[in-house]
C-alpha cells in the first residue's frame, strides 16, 4: 500500500514538474501561478502542496531539470583532447545556444529568488557547481602555481563575462549585442579570455 501511494506521489510530481517546465518555457517566471501548473498537470491545486512545500519548491525542481540539460549540453560540446582555447570557445557557444533555445527556462535559473530569509537549499546550490567546474578544470593546468581559490575566482570571472554578454543581449538591453552579431562576439570573448592566460 505504501509503495502504491509513493508511486502515485512520484507520478504527480513528474506531471507537476513537466507542467511547470512547459509554463516557464512558454511565459517565463512572471505571472507563474500554482493554480495554472496544477491545472495543466491534471491535478487539484492541493495536490501540488502534497508534493512541494510551496511554489518555490516546484520552481527549484524545474530549475534542477534545466541545469541537468544545460550540463549535458555543455559537456557534449567539448571536443575530446581540446585545448583550453577550444574548450572555452565550445563552452561559450554551447552556453549561448542553450540560452537562445531555452530562453525562459535559462533565465529562470538566475531570476528566481527564494522568499526573504529563506536560503537556497544546499543541494540546489551544488547543482550549479558544474558551471564553474567545466572552466576551472582546464584553468588549473594553465595556472599551476595558483591556489584552488584563485582558480575558482578566475573561473567565476570568465563565466560571468560570457554570461553577462549573453544576458544583457537576450534581455534586449541597450548595451546588448544584436542577435546577428551575438555569436561572433561571444566567440571573440572566449578567445580573448583564453589568450589572457598566456
């Protein structure tokens, strides 16, 4: 009996996360309502709260799935035996491609905020680590005398540079780059970052 109840709960969780993913993909986080997610999942509103403590919990689950897809896309992009220049270029262009293809889901990774006083769960923070790890690994070979902290800070700086250019451009900010030039400029930035290690 307990196993059957658990299976039903897992099925409901899957349907809710799928529905939340579809709604965020379609409309972004703005105006996202628990009622709409439950309706799309074919569940009662109360059902959502038997699986998640609140809407933030469901958004974290959606973001978790987005991070897993992003990690897979970035790992696939790195050619075997790539130089650091090829790695940075491949990662930057794959990151841009993912952001363009999944704009609202990608944006939700950075736009979602927990309520005042509620920390982001450690398990979810740990899921973001690959974003820095994929850069820090190759950097370590080019910074042999550096501490782990120095390498992590440099990796975060590199990530922030590429992410920033993409974010302001996809948001249509006046300092952003037009869609026609964005790929070329992201590639140029990746090359500059790699060259800065020489």
